[in-house]
C-alpha cells in the first residue's frame, strides 16, 4: 500500500482516538454520542477491511521471443515479417555504434573441425563482469528499440482513442508537442536520450519521429538494474531481458541447415523481452483505469508485431 494511503488511514485513526478522549470520554452518559461514535468506528473498520481486502494489484505479463542478429558489426532484430520494426531497419547501423555487441563475440571453430573462419563467431563470456556487461548492453539495445518504436508509432498514450479506419487501414491522430499535452506529461527526445544514457546515437537528431512522448499525468521513465520502467499512480510497466548465451549460425526459420554443414556468417542470438504491467490497487476502482489497460494492451501488441521473430509462413 502506498505511503499516501497509509498516511490517510493513520491520520483518520489518530483523529478517532482524539475524538474519543476529547468528546466521548467526557459524555459517557450521552447514549446518542456513544452510539454514534461506535457506529463511526465500525464504519471506519469496515472501510479499512474492504480497502485492504478488495483493492489488489492486477499483474499481466507478456514474453516476446526475439532473435538478435550480428552481421558485419551490425546488430539487428531478425524477422521475415513485413511488419518488422521499421525503427531498427532505418537505424540499426547507428544503434550498433551506440551499443557495440561485437565485443562479446570472437572468431570460432567452424563445423567442429577446429578451422577458424573470420566470418564465424561465437558468444564469448569469460567472467561474471563480462556477463553483467553483456546483459546491460543487450538490455539497452532493446530499450532503444522500445522508445524508438513508441516515438515512431505510439508517441501519445491516448492514441488508441483516436483510431480511424479508411479502406481497411487504421489511421491514428496524436499529440506531438509539449504545448498541447494538456494534463498529460510530455517527455522530449532530449530527455529520453539522457534517461537511456545515449551518446553517439540520439533520438534528438532524428526529425522523422515525434518531438517526444506524451504520457499519462505524473509518469516517470527510468532505467534501473537493466530494467526500463514507465510508472505513474495507476500503473508500473517493466521491460526486462533474458538472454540465451548459445549463439546459432542458422536462421531460426531454417534451423535444419546444420545437416548439410552450410553455416551462415550471421550470428543469431535468442532473447526474451519480458513486459510486466502492474495495475496499482490504489487506483484499481478508478473509472480511468480502463484507459490505462487499453494503452498497455495497444503498445504490447505493437511491440510484439515489431520485435517478435516471424517466418514467412506466419
């Protein structure tokens, strides 16, 4: 339970105690006052129990399997879908300069013949420090993609309210500047660069995106322990990463290539992007909560479309 909730309950309890000593204790023969105070205490107890027992966090979780590729020093999201992340398609080279995943790979033995090939890499982690650094960098790589996708497709959290359909295609209108954010909070691209700690690649240099993100009131965006948080009084969103340290040299859509010994000079790494949404119990009964649930559902669907590996058959 939040500090504000506890403060209100404790303040009310103290008020009841003071009321008892100041009024009721001096008028014990006044049955109406004693009865009214007893009813007041019973109502407070009932309200407290209903609040504690009825209001609960609602948690949803989505795991998005992602294939990260490394080819010619360039990291990318691998998918054969035409709906693959356009952000990575157009920015993968610049993002790869910001996040140098190549340093975790080394030339490996080809086809178990102890023959080194300059195009054949294996994931090389030789210490706990290197492992922690790899998790940090791969998480940052995906965090850049998450914010990039939001700036490109969902810069306004209320965008789902403004959907129009023309000739079978969905079209959205959205706020793109701080001047028209209203009660919402507007986080500029420059602020997002600082939050993610970007240097060589920055959102602020790319004018094709919105000027920033329009998010719900009192929203805070931060990175802590390799987890991207988007939090406000209604909701806490977490984006975390799991890494499979086994690197493949076969595209996942054609994994049986190992039978003929033909290796690809592209390295494939499987990563899970985990999206955890906690809808806070303090606002669970609010009429506005449904809007937050629709927003999370909307952006989660878009992230899944943009990042999840898909073969041509899907």
